[in-house]
């Protein structure tokens, strides 16, 4: 048709592009070879800078070239006046900026920039901060830039206050930026420390921060950044352990390392595994509550806010989970029923993590039972028919003599079950236990009931042989009874068991 | 840019004036507004020869953008406009047998009720005492109110205030820094116009700025509308529960079609009632109805949901609000398309218009036009703006009016940290009978006004004269000095006018030959989608088998086969060689 502008066809265009590319590659390869040759010849001149410049501006991730450039710069530095050195490095900074435009996440570029700033006689930190701001406004998750920024802030002594305002700005433009929230959490304790606890934030500021997180999670309750920050605000459990009493309950010192128990303040119990001659090396496992004991009035108010959100968003998992944690911090026993209901909802709305929730729920139930037990001052621990999936805090049950774990969903008695050195009677009927590793060297264990579990092989029962006082064993309803000659094999394995039910 | 393309156009015209007077054109476009410019560009792009005629001495018709001085002379022209004596004798002789003549209107009556008021002092005043005497002189038009207001203005703190105030003299001196649009619209970042600009590569001829914030007038004050996620998070006027309700509602609107159960009971009821039923607080109802959906009290639910959805889909593409604005004013957009048209061989001719159409009696089609200089130009299609159509050719005259006000102010309606933001302000009806007003405040970095000033556009569908519609709103939002002893007005200059809105008309509204395509003028909506869609449909009517505005090729991909000295630009050579264009093929 007449009157039309004729344009090149796609094939033509592609052919041209291909040729262009080929030409470029050829030029790149020859320049690269020239540079590497120069380097091995130990030449440190302007030409080397020029050549590496060309190569790096098209491929800033060529680390060898940056190294070579540093060698050249260090050499040139010795030959020049201070003014000239300043100029030399300033032009280097400009060059790096151009490279960053090619790849804003180039390790080489950022590293080189940090290095240049250490060599620069008079570094211009304001300009560097400006550069970081620009980079972060383009990509707020560029962790190279975050790292570099931290270096700049440290070197130039930007006040914590200014930095906090910086996080305000970033969070304001996009609150799904976890980097900014996290940065905030490192700044706050510096700026508003709590009296006597310098790692915590003072209450006045905390209230402001609570409000900020409310704004974030009410706006978008599915965004986890704010929830994580919120949980940090509410505080993680912090335990101070003081050893009061050293109690040796292990009789057989030759069989395994000495097991000692320290009873600590705040009913926290720590287990220290150590050698006799090396008592001061302790490993502490402690901390029961997820949230530290803030003023309960504050926590109560926070619980109210979260409940308000839950009314609007009954399916929100972050909200449910936070409520559970708040309830636990406030009154674990009083809120037990609600907590269980929330766990049920959680499992429904977030089935991908249902096992995690079950484990967490088990943990809380065990904690509650321990609490009740402590109030009652008994040495019987009973937690049957509670859908337990895991056992934890066994370290806090060291003096227990009777345990009832029947009708749960336990799959195993884990190795640390062996800590229950005072245990005499274990009831664990109607679970799905197939592994008895934890029933090992329990010196006082006399009676074990494992009816209707999943014990299949005789070898699974081998650990029981180390429990020397075991006389009564109930294995009814386990697949193991189908094994040939089971009775004789068992009496051989466990000669002291007198009452065996299969 | 305006100047360049004008020269380009005139140059081509002069070069080939002899040529086009004897050849046949495929498309003749008359009085190019946005729609006509897009049609012209689209036709020219696919190889049609296009002649663009305009009686005016500027581009883009009612879509034009003026410097302050340009606007003042436009006002002068408007005041003086008289019907030009028709040269009937001349063109009568050019009509052959078997042909009919359809004369076009020579008078443009699309603008009416123009009023201008100046509140700025004429000169810098050194002696505060003389202030009252010198300040009452204003140009270009003086009305009763204006004189009163000027006489009465006496600053509270003259020595300080007077120095700071921008004078009328200064406005005129810096006049070329202004780009004042007759039509005020924004571009939805996923609207038809933006899509077309991207698709056709015309976007390369312009630059854009994001609208920084969306404001609304509520309970006697201007406040920011939280519309994006970041806005909602940062908003201080919403409670956290409101934040959740708003976000929840907006999230629902994003894919409301997936949840018909939520709104099916309300399809026949107004959107307003639906919002109420959703238990949204009054705050939120206001924001959604007036500022996000931007619909009226009577709009039905589904339409309201669609409008909300469109708004939300446009968010985040180019920033935190859904809108873009072209630097140097909206008038740039028609010019960009004119440029594209010219690049592909379109011919431009200003101060030159068509006197009448020559219609073939047998086929009832336009075969030529006769211009004001008595030349007969053959063409196979004629595209014309509605205002050129005489009443005799109209079947219906049911058009509406748009009320417009243009203000120059010296401070923002809601000052904030940054004084370089474009703000869009939605003002719900002040009384139930009044129309909702849309206001756009442009800052100087949008290249539409001088530094230190803001250019404010108000638009609404008319219920009366522009001044009657808009003056109450202006007095609510701005400080206009009328009472003695008060500090000087923040409004420096105001212009009111009404523009005809013919968007309700369609081809059935005219009794014209089928190859005459009438384009209606700008409508009163916020975006230009209506005009773009109209352009596309006219284009497909003219050239049913051609693609509408395919991407323009990059300059390096163009093959120049004509090596003559005239080969200056793409499309130039081809079109000069074209003798008879085969557009009659349709």
C-alpha cells in the first residue's frame, strides 16, 4: 500500500541485534584478555583503570577486575598529592554509581564503594546517604544498600533519632518492609531505653509503637512484618537463672554423664548436663512464657485491640496467634478454654501449618498442667485425652513420679524423656507411639502401660532393658504381639518383668 | 513543542499548497480537539493523507492550553467574536451540477458566560497608603464585584504582606510560564488514554507527573482521602477499626464480580445505600462515594462498584494515586497526536477553515470541501467538531453545559510538607441541588504556572452559569477578600466560563452524509476515555480493516528509499509521491 512508512522486519531487526551482540562480545573478550595480561605483568597505570572501567561498566560483577582496580588505585595513591587523591577517588565514586545503575545488587560495586570511602581523604557522607535513599526508594529491599547504609551511618555518626525518622518514612511509604521494622527495633532501645533494662524500650514509647503496629495490622492483617514487630514489642521471655540447690539424683555415675538438676528462682528449672569435675559449664534450657511480663494492664489493652480485630477478621491467623500469646502472658489457666478454641480455628484456616499449631498447643497444655501441679504441690502429672502431639518441658517434671499421657496423639517418647529420673509409673495408652527411645536408664521406673500403640518390633523395646526396676509392662493392642516367639524373646530381653500383658 | 509542530505543519502546507488543492485527500479533519487529533494521527499512521484545518491560530480547539498572555488574548477574541460575512458568492460558483452544498457554521458558540476577576494588585506598592488607589485597576475585564473587592482590600500588615504578594503585573510578565487548559482532566493510569499513548508510542512526545494526593472537602475543611494502602496506614483521621473496614471494602471491590452475593440485593438501589448497608462509618461513606468512586448520590450499586474498582486498579501503577497529569498541561496531549500525524505526513493549516461541504446528490456523500479562500479540496472523509455544525443539520440539540473556573492562587488549598504536589480535590454538592465539583490544583513543577503560584481548575456539570455554580465553592475553599481590613486574598485571578458538553449526542443527532464524522467536544468526566473511545470508533468507521494506532516504529528501524533532498522525515517522501489515494476502497 502506498503512503506507508517502510520499516525493517523483525527478522532484519533481530539479525542486526545479533550482529551487534557479537561485536560487543568480541570487544569484551579482547579487552578482558588485555586487562588480565596487564595484571599478570604487574602494570598499575591509568590505562588499566581505563580498561577495567570499560569492562566493569558493562559487567559490574567481575570481581577480579575490582580487585585489580584497587591494586592500581593503591599504587596511584602513593604517587599523587592529597588533592589529586581526593579527585581520583571521587571520580571512582561516580563510576561506581554508573555501575550500580547497571546492577543495583552487585556485590562487587557495593564492596568497592565501601572500600573507596575508607581511602577517601574527605568522604562526603551526606552524599552517600542520599545515594542510599535513592537506591532504597527504587528497591526498598536491596539488602546490599541496607548494609552499605549501616556502614555510612556508623562512619558519619548520624544520630539515632534521625535514623528512627528514616524508618518512619520508609514504613510510611510501605509498611510491608521488614527491613525497616527490624531496623527500628534496633534503634528504639538505644533512643528510649527502659530504666534498669537497657535492652528494652521504655513504656511511653512502647505505647506509641503499639499504636503504629495497630495501624499496620488493622490496615492489612495479612502482612506479617507488623505482626512480627508487634510480638517483639510485647517482649520475648527473658529468664535469669540463679542456682539455689544442687541435687544429685543419679546413682550410676559410670553409665552416662552425671545428670544434675538446679532448681532456680521463678519456678524455672534448668537442667545442666555436666561432668563431675567440670561443674561450672552449664547448659541452661529455660523460659516458659513467650511474652515477658509487661504490665498486665498494657497487655490487657492490647488483648482488647486484637479481639476487636478478630471480630472484624475472624479468620486471620496472625491475629489468632497473637491473641493466644497475649492470653498466655496474662492468665494461661483462665484463658485455657478460649485458647483451645482459637487453636482449633487456626488449624482450620491455616491447614498447611496444622501440625505446628498442634505442637504449640501441646506445649501450652503441658505448661498449664505444670502450673496446676505446682499449685497443688503434687508429683503426679496427668494429661490424658488432650490431643497432645509432642512432649516438651520435661525438664520441669524431674520430680514427677506418676505420668499419665493416655489418649493423645503422641508418636514417640523422645530421648529427653530420660530426664524423668524419679518416674515410677508411666501410662501412655491409646497413642500412636512407635518409638521408646526415652525409656532409658530410668532407675525408678516400675510400671509401664502402652496399650493400643504402634510398637511393631521387638527391637523397639530394647531400651527398656536399661530400666532396672521395671516389673510391670502392658503391651496389649500393639502390632508387636504378632511377632513370632514374642513372649520368650521378651522374657529374655526383660527378665525382671514379672507382669507382662500382650 | 507547540511551536515546533506548528512550524512543521505550516511548512508542509506551504510546500505543497498547490498540490493538495488539486489532489484528493482521504481524510479532512476540521477543528481538531483530542478526538479529532487522535483520528488524524491514526489515519495518517496507516498511510492515509490527512489535512488538518483550523479556523483558530492555536492547536487543539477547546482542548487547548494557553500561556497567561495567550489566555488574555483568547478572552479578548471571545469578547469581540462576530460572525464573519459569508463568501457565499465565491463558493456557489465552485459547485458543479449534481452536487449540493452544505455550509458549515462560522461561529463557535461552545464557550459562553465568560467572566474574569482579578484580585491581585496591579503593581508593587511601596507606600501602603496608596495601596487602595492603585489596587483597583485590573485587566482585562472589570466587573462590578471585582471593583468592589479591589477597592475594599486593605492589608492588615501592609509592609510585610504587600512585598510578598504577587502582582498582576508579575503574572503578565511571567505569563509564559503558565499553561492554562480550557479542559481540566486527569489521566487514569490504566485508562484508555494512557493505554493508547503507550500502545502508539505517542507517549514519547510528552512527560507526566503523578498526582500526589487526593483531597476532599468535608465538614467545612479540606482533608486528605486515604485511598492507597500507605495512605490508610498513615491516616490520622481514621480509627483502626475504620482502617480495617475501609481496606476490607476496597479489597472486596477489587474483585467484586467474584462475590455477587454481597451486592445482588442492591443492583437496583443506589451505591450510597449499599455503602450504608455495609456498616461503613459516615467518614468512610463520604470517602468512597465522593472521592474514590466519584459518583453521585443516585448512582446504582454496580456502577459505583465498577468505578471503585477502576480507581483501585489504577493505584500503584505510577505511584500512590491513580492519576497522571501531562507536564505543560492537558493541551499537550492533542498536540502529541498532531505531531504523530505530522510525522506520518499529515498537513496542518491554522487560521483556515472550511466554508461548506460539497455533497454528491446521487450517493449522498461528501466528495469535496470548499475553504474560506474559495479553494475546492477533494476528500473522501470529513471529520468535524460538533461546534461547526449548523442548526439546520441537527436532529437534536440536547446538549449540556460544563461549568469551569480557573484560579491562580498563591498558596495550596491544604499546605503540606511538599509544596510541589498536584492535588485532586472532590467537593460534594454543597446543597442537594448543586452539582459535585471536581478541583485540580496544579503546582509550578507541573509546568503550568509560575513558581510561587498554584493553578486551580474547577469543573462541574452546569446547573446555571459557571460563576453561579462555582463561586460558592471557591468562597468556601479559598480566602477571597471582600471585607475591609482583611488580609489580601490568596486568590489572585479567577476566570469563569461555560463550555458546551455535546458528549450525549451521536451520529443520529445529525442529518449529514455518511462520510461526515462529527466528533463531540470534551465531556464533563474526569478522564478522557470517552473521547478516545469515540476516536477509535470513528477510525474503524472510516477504515474498518486497519489497526488503530499501531506502535510507531523507532527512527532507526525506518527504511529511507527515496534519496531526494526532500527526504527529511518519515512519511514525507511517500506522501508526496502519492497521487490518488485508494481510500475510496471502503
